[in-house]
């Protein structure tokens, strides 16, 4: 079992990672942080985290190594090719909480296992609000024994479920992202319809709350659409990456997912139009582009820098 004396190295201090690392520290785990852009580690340093100059330095002597990076290539670059693999001690546990492909997760697990290092793929859902509040949904792939080692850390971050062997945490995240993308599209279409067919979209959202159409996406992203605030939570470019992985996994399983294909095309077009850094609820902007002169409300769009 992992204890509060367990030392943790956290690689990747982005929108999600900063909150997650802070919660791990608050739970009593000594933490070393690394990020490519060192300015993003300032908040953790102020809380008492040790800041490492390189991934290899960060993982040196750590009992648990957590990665929270952009994609599979970034994890490979940092964890495998960037010197961290050689520096991780035998018997340590690596928890990759990034969203990567199942195949890459299994490859990383095999390379770490050869060095005597345990591994879980454990991507998360819940966005920056869930990361800050410690209410993330965590989908883990690996062995029961390894999952139990990680449980005290997971408890600082949210609710974790072991869904199957290595790689299946990433499969669960792909399923999650398919539902999120399609639901964002449905909420955007519904509110756009309401706004342009004579109803008050804010009142329509209020009326639907508590019914079968209600969801965290209706509550959170529906409000973002009404406010026309596209400051990220989760960026469009992240969802484009995930949707590509969803369709690749479907192809590998011999499946056609026409709804996901359609939404993926909309997100690709949105990103290509220069909105890749916006919150993924900005899919509304692509729907408005397809309907010239039709929009929700008259507020100015709040854009990320």
C-alpha cells in the first residue's frame, strides 16, 4: 500500500496537472514537479514542492511517478526517450494520467516492466473544475495489486475504477470522450435551435435541468455557450486529438462510429479555423459558422489569449 510518506514525481504541470499536483501535496505526499515551461511550476513551488530541471532529476528516487502530458508522443519523449526511464528506481510505480492510445500505453508498460517498474494507465475526466475539487473520474488499466498501491493517491484526486488490464483505462477514456463530444454537439444544437426558433435559450436550459436531457455538460458547457466564454477547461485541440484516437481504435476493432465521425469533422474544422485553444464547448462556433447570421445571444465572445 502507498502511504502518506510516499514520494511523488509529477511530470506535466498544465491546466489539469497544476490542480492535481496541488491536491496530492495537500494529501501529505512529498512532491517533485517538472514541466517544460518552468513558470507553470511557480504555484507548486510556493506550496513547498521541489522543482526539477529535467524529467530524470524529477523521478530520481521517487516511489510514484505521475505523467500528465499532451499525448502519447509527449509521454514517450519525456518518460522513455527523455532520460526518465533510466532514472526511475526499480520497484517504483508509474501512473500515466495522460490521454494516449491504448497501444502506446501497453508499449510503455512493457518497457517499464522490463526495468521492474509497475504501471497503470489512468486517464481522467472532469476537467479543471474536477481537478481542483478532487472529483475527477479516474479510469485505470492494470493489475488489481498495482491499482491498490495507487489507491491513496487516487483518493486525493477523485473516484477511481479499475476497468481491466493495461490499456483499458485508455479505452474507457476514449468512450468518455466520444460521449462528451457528441453531447457537447447536441447541447450546442439544442440551444442554437432554441435561440433562433423564438425561445429564450437560458430558460430552455433551465427547463431541461433535472430531465432526461440534463447532464454536467448541459449545466457547465451549456452555461459557457450562453455566456459565450471560451476560456478552457479542456481545449479544442485536445478533443481533436482524442477524437482521432477514437476513430483509430474503432477502425482497429472493425467498427464504424458515424456519429463520432461527424462530430470529429466539426471539431477538425473548428480547430482549422483558429479556435484550437478555445474550450471544447466552442463547438457552438462551428455550428454558427454553418448557419450564417444565426447565433446564441449578443454577448461578445471571451477568447483565450
